[in-house]
């Protein structure tokens, strides 16, 4: 293994990458060319993959990154920006260790501030010299059980009764990728991010996702008397349905719009024979979100990111969440709030 060469490939131009993603069991929607193209078009990140497979041969492994260049947060390799997880597509710890050793040796020449990997697995053999950095809660819901069994596993008061309430209220449910659904979703997203003291992601990001992922992305909205009250955005890959973004109008939370969205999503996933609902990561300082996912009957685990060098990174999120930042965000007109998000997110990754 030590005598093997590490090669650099462009996953957007090398057709072997899409073939590897399609067949590798650890691949997710975040590995796909569609997701990478949206990252490139929105934030100008350059995707790059490292492999021990020589040019002209079958691609049997690859570790995917994006090159993030920022005068605010530094130049770095991240696997992957704005992606909950992105496991190395390797079949042995030796392959992974060889590729990561190559990158560690290259970090000075390439002037990277650090390298970060975001595997879905809790234990990742082959990450010697990388240090555990950020940690999140991670939830998955197996869809093997029947719909009746899945519903019975919901928290009786917080989920089951709210679904029944939403049905009594005759909330309107819509799904798709139309411009009008995107407008409704984004309006709720801006409201939610303001409440959290954070700027929203640029709307262009969601337009690019829809254009690049096509039928692999779905916007779901519930409304009360033509007034959108809750929305989620889901992605799909093979047998996995992924919850990525959620937002709501808190003045209508008592109507059960969000539980209804998840129940409809689970029902559709079962009908389409998905094996799991990936509910994504939750910040440890957001226990409400993690508890909501618990109450859906999902299994909670730990999601750990690794980086080299091992000094803990300085995230911009705590700054955004400071009292002063929240005060400013809460009073910022929408046009300035969305402009702030568009300017800042490309530096966060």
C-alpha cells in the first residue's frame, strides 16, 4: 500500500465518479454530481476527489472534498461543506490511511489551513493523526416496520395527537419543486432563521439544488386557509430519504403542521420502498430539535467530524448566536438579512 500513488480527479468531469457513487454502499446524496454542482454554482467551491485507482482503470475508491477558499475563515479542504455527512468511499482502513497521509503531507505545499472529514460512521479506522472536532446528534428512522407500527412508535401527545389535530384542521398538503412552493418554503425559512438569530441560506442555493437534483429533491408545504405554516425539504438517494431543511410559522404550531409533514413524508417513503429516513444532524445546543426527532421514533447516535491539524476550529456560528448578533438579526429588514446570508455562507462551509 505504501508504494501506491494517490491520484487527484475532478468528480464533475470524470464519469467514473458517478459510477462509484452509484455502486458504493457508503455513498449518499452528498456524494452525487448534482449536489457537487449546486455547491460549485452557489458558493464557487471546487470539488476534488483523491483515489488510489490509476487513470483509465475502474474507480474502486475515493475520498471527496471541496476546496473552500476564504479570506475570513481560511483556505481548507472540507468533506463536504453544508453536508451533514460524507463518508470516505473506501473498502479498507489501509486505503483511507494512505490517502489521508498523502493529504497531510501536502497540506503545507497547498497552503490549507486544515482538512476536515465528516463520516457518517461512529468509528472510522484509518483516521490516525486526525482529531475528533465537532460533534452532533444524528437520527435515523428505519422504515422496515409497517405504517401502523411506525405511527404507534410516535410520541402519543407530541406527535400522534398533533397529526390527528392537523387532519381535523384540514390543513392543505402540497409537494413538488415549483417556483411557488420554493417561494413559500423560503419565506418560512427566513422567518425561522430570524427567530434563531441566523441569516438564511441564499435562495440561489435552493434554486440550484432543484435544477441540479431534479426529482431527487422535494419541497413539502402545509397551509391553513392558503397561509403556509410549515415546510420541509427532502432529498433522496437509492433507498434513503433525507430530511435536510425545515421551517415553520410558530404562531400556528398548535395546529400540528410539522408533525403532519413528517407523517406524510414517512407514508410516501414507505409507498416508494425507501429503507430509512435520514433525519440529519442536530446541534447539541438545540435540544428541542433532537427531542422532536426522538419523538418520531428515530434512533439517536453521535456524528463526529475529524480534522487535521487537530486544533479546534473557530466556527462562525457562536458569533452569529451571540446576544448582540441575535438582536441585530431580529431587527434587520428581510432584504438585508438575505443579503447577509448570501455574503457570509460561502465563507462558512
